[in-house]
């Protein structure tokens, strides 16, 4: 399936050290800052969207995919969480770091099925 569009987002967890929340905010940044009418353009339903979610955080194992799936109002998601993003330590050296997550959402459709 060809990738038709990619949107990017950045999310943070400033004090709690919550990787899942940082990623969730990055997904929302990518989704809600853009209005994508791609489904209608190609004659698909929004539920037909195939969404690849690429995530970069310093601790990929701490990301709860089930929580992230709840963010998407439609479409079929596939998550790929890898090492990336940033953890910024507190100036005083104690407590949770500030977490920055990078997110890329790539949208595709099963074009063969539509014909």
C-alpha cells in the first residue's frame, strides 16, 4: 500500500515521566493540527484508513500501545516504537526527566480493493 500522507507531532511529559502520555500528546499534535480529507478524496470511508504510527522515545518499553489506540477516532493503526526522542534531566538532578516524544503518522489505503 502506498503511503499517501505523513503528519508529524511532538509530545511531552514535563514532570510525571510518563512516556505513554508524551506519545499520546504527540499523536494529538499530529492529528489535531491538520485537517485530512484524504479518505473522501479517494472515495474511501475514514474507517478504511491504515495508519502507521512511528514513535521515538528514550524508553520504548514504557509505552502502552493499548492506551494510544484509544486516541484514534477511526482507522486501523499499526505502532512502531523505537529509541529516539529526548529525556532531559532536571537541573537539580533528581526526579523524573522531561520526556519528549517524536511521532509520525503515515496514512495509506488498500487501493487494490477500491478498484
